[in-house]
């Protein structure tokens, strides 16, 4: 149960919004649930709905609308390469293709050890530092900018080592 | 005097530390407004400065504040830190490098409209920035610069961060308010506008991070000082996010009215491999494509001059496209973005961006005929003026201008592609039967 394990955090989140507007807390509570379980479980959605006094389907629709929430288990690390126009003008498409080639997967797939999922994403607001990607993990989100294939593969090796953070 | 109003952290080390920011006059403007100015006076100064919204629309900031409905309470301020337009990366630098100036701007805006709570809506990817801002807000509270009964007055203010979760549409102010209310981030029908019906149905001022970050120095140095920079109708500096095919991409804070040529060739150090600029997108992916003629390169980048080129300055996210790029590829990129980001509320945008993406994919793959280019243009025209917010309009800017101004690129793709071969083979077959 989230409410037992994270009581203080939940109270701090609810305190940000007017007492009669609890529903505003749905997004931060979903982040909390995602951090706790790696993805958002049905049980967590039900619990958040109960905390906020809304229907579980309403919470579910929020999960579905926003791309940073996942209701399915994903690789421990999600490497998300921005391939929008400004990044693509600086070689982001070729970078993504080569990265996948090196990992032996296609865009959107997870490596066989279940650790790395590589995805193409929309603008990350760092267009001057392309190619770049963000890594989503239990540790949150981290940007890795001005990447070369060498630096990216080096980082992936680091993340694969058993004592890496976020695993 | 220093060239920086916003990116002052480039000259002042550790400006993201509260003591350093205060050593450079930080929070004196906020103290001054709370202790010595009426809220309306603050709004008047901002009005007189001519500051215009830096998020894209260029609406006069002071006027927006003055529109706040005084008959309905409480009031809110929401800072738009959702920065998601492809080509835009300026708010991020402000919040990382000069966060206290931004927070002071939020505080002054809140005092001007007598809001006691302000929210900063950040895109979900700015998770670390939000964590830093939370720390900075608690530093301010500890220093007595935010909280209850400030500076011995009756005025109290709390600032809170709120993280989005990956939706471009939430940069649109009414979608942002819906999202902040815990609903799907979809735009509202306007009017009523947020200054009368905003967050929780209450009067709300929504301003961009860059806009708000201008405010402390306007109060400290005066409206006349601000007006001495930039142009008559577009005063002040602007952060130009320069990206694409340039040697030195990055943020450049320059007076409004600086010509494209100076940004691209002096600050951006020109185009790699000595190539030529072919097209400029001045407002990120939402831009009409400007043909990079000598005249266009000499055009001042301000809210009045760029429209003369059949485009908008918007958020001043200047994407440079060189002459090695075919414009149908540019559209292929922007349409993938917009069809992904359409929130799905209005049918013309939801269906239109979907079909435009499919048509441009066919064109780009060389599998289309000229009729498909015409069809693309036709679908674009059907989105125009039919949606609640500007996303649909933005999605067609590059399409309509691209086909009109770079027709040759589409002609080449159509005649070079497989479509011509397929058509020839079909005609042959017909003749043979």
C-alpha cells in the first residue's frame, strides 16, 4: 500500500493544492507510484483514486494521456533519443539507428537482458546539444547531451554493471 | 553596461546561490513592491516597459495582469515552464542558471495581481530542475523572502512546483490549467480567458518563464531603462535559441530587432561546410518556412518585422535549414511531431495531423504523385481556423508555406520517386491491354 509506505510524501503532495482541489495531486501521486513499483499498477491507480475521491478510470485516463507514465513493466533503463527536427538536423536519426544496431535491437525494443529499452521521443528542449538522450530509471530522469556512439556505449556499459544506481 | 538581462549567470558565477543573487540586488525589487508600491502601480510599470509575452504570442504582459478580474477571488499565478516546442531550450537555461531571478519575477507578478499561491508548471523531463526549484523555494522561505506576512506587511505568498508528464499540448495555457487541475491536458474553449476564468475557475495570470524573469530588473531599473533596449514596439532583449545547421548552436540573448544574419553568421558562426541557408524557422516546429533570401537575412527579429516575411517570431526558436536539406523531409519531421502531440480533442486537428503524416510519409518515401502534394495542402487548409487551440494551426504553418515557397523540392521528389515508375508501368499496362 502506497499510503502506508509513503504517508509523509503523500501528505506533502496534497498540501500543495487547495483542500477542495485534491484532484490536482493525481500527477505527483502517479510519479510516486511509478517510482515505487517501476510502473503504475492497477492497485496503485485504485489507491490513488481513493485518496483523491475520483473514479479509478479517471486516474487510468491520466496514465494513458501522458507519455511519461507507463502501466506496463519496461526495461530497467529507458534510453530515449530525441529525433525531432532540430536534433535530426544534427544527426539524431543516424545516431539512434547505430545505437540500436550496436545493441542488436530495433527502436522500441528491449535488450535480451531486460535492462535497456531504446526509444525515439519528441523534443527534450536541448536542441543545441544533439545528439542527446534521456535515461529514465528508478533514479528519475537524466539527460546525456552531445553524445557520440562511443560515449553512449560507454554509459550503457556503466549502467549494465551490477552496482549501477537505479537498478 | 552588461548585455545580459536574463542570462546574467554567464557573467556572475554562482548566481544560482541565494546569497550571490542577493549580493547583486536580488529580491530588493520584490521587497520594494511589497513595502512601497500598490499592486496597480506594479502593473503600470510593467505596462509602461512594453514587455511582451516571451512564450510565443507576444501579448503585452502588463495588460494581461490588468485584465485579472477584481470581482472574483482568489487569484493565481501560473508560470509556464513546459518548454516543449522543438527548437526551444531557453527557459531551461534560465531556471538552471538564474533561478532566483525567475522566482522573484513570479513573486512580483503574484503581488501585482494579489495572488497568494503561484504554481510553476514544468514539463516532466525537467524533473531535476523542479527538485532544484523546490530547494530554492525553501531557501527563500528560510530567508523570509517567501511565506507569511512578508517584510512586515499583510502579504503572504507560497510558490509550488508541479510536474507535467510528457505532453506538448500542456504548454497551451488552458490545457496547462486543466492538467494542473488533475484532468487530461486538453484546451478549453475561449473566451473566457484565464485572467477571468483560470485555475479552479478563478482569475489566473499565466506567463512564460522568460517573461517573468524580465520583471525584477524592470522594477529595479525602471520602464524607461527597459524601453531603451530593443525596438519601439518590441522592447528589451530576447533569448534566441539557435539550432539546426549552424556551427555554434545555443542560446543568445540579444536585443529584439537583431537581424537574422547577425544571429546565424556572427553568433552562430555560420553554416557547416560553407553551405548556404535555405530556410529559417523562427518559431520552432510551429513556424512557417522563411525563404532565406538576402532580404530575409537582413530582417530584424522582432514581433512586427518577422510577419512581413509571412512568418511569426513566436518563441524565437530559430531552426536553420541548409541547402542540403529537402523541405519535404522537414515536413515529414514536423508532422510526425504534431500528429504525436495532438491531444485528440478537436477532430480537424486529431484526424488532420494523422492524415497529413501519412501523406507526407508517402511523399518523402518517393511513392507519391503531385496530386498527393495537393491533397496534403488541402487537408492542411481544412484544419485552419477550426480548432480550440493553436496546435492545429501550428501543424500546418510549415506545410502550407513549404509547398508554396519550396515547390521545386516536392516536384523533384514526386518525379524522382517510385511513383513515377509505378505510374509509367501502369500506363504501359493499360496501353498493352
